[in-house]
């Protein structure tokens, strides 16, 4: 740990991680808020989400579709998955800069509740100037806010239009995004229409 971080610096650190999570993992819903940080395992046998520093593993157990998909574990030390290992390095550096009990927190170190980071994501996108690049317009003719669902739609669009994924690959992507293939189908049918982030 170096110099004492200002509130603005702490917010920047956690904003960066909040933005990195849905980009370096396939994007999911707004389920990243309550991830408790542990220095080392074992992980308690409960419904809590955890990040374990000693082995860089992220455990998602509490999310909207957890009954369908069960607990998820991401090895962020996996050298065969460049995006996962980059995310693990970013998280570790962020925890050295701003030690905190939860991965995504307010500057006080207190966690946000799951489902409450959508507005924060929209603000991050706006502050980065990315909102102005959004081709979807609101009723006033201005670019719409960008949130978690927009990242999910964007990933599916990329899979369909650029990667030309086949049905099997698209089913696997839907599973990694923790939603059904039917939801992906809905997103595909609505590409370009714009969807509210719920």
C-alpha cells in the first residue's frame, strides 16, 4: 500500500473493477455487488459471493439465475484464459491500492447490494464519454444510458454478427452469461431496437 487514496481515487479503483468484470468475464446481470474478499480459503459453505486472494478464485453463488445454473467458480489465475488472468491481476492490484472487505464498494468500504450497480455503471459510461457513442436514442433524441444489459446485448450482437457463432456455441455463451438460450434469442430478435436495463 502506498499513499492514502482520496475518495475520488477509491471510487476510480472500484469503478475500474466494476467495468472490468462484465468485460473480461462474459457479461452478466448486475450481480457483482456483494462479493466478499477473503485472503485465503476455504470458502464458507453458504450463499455468499466470494473472491479469494490466495488462489484468485471468484465464487458467484447468489445471482438472479442461481437456482437454474448453480454456483459458479472462475479461476482468475488460469494462464490459458488471458481475460481471466488479466482480471485477476487487476483485482489484486486494486486490493493493494484500496484494501476493502468487498470487491465492489462505496468509498467507505461498504458494499452495494446486488442489483444496485446499474446506475453506477451508467454513470461510469457517461463519465468515460461512451454514452455519447451509443446509437440508441431516447425520446428526446439523445443517446441512451449504457448499463449491464447493454453490455449483454453487445456481447450477443458480437457473437452473432462478428464471430458468426453457431447454435451450440451460442448455447454455451448463454450459459456463461447465466441466462437461457431463449433470452439470447430475444436479444437477437431485438438487436438495434434498444432495451431498457432491468
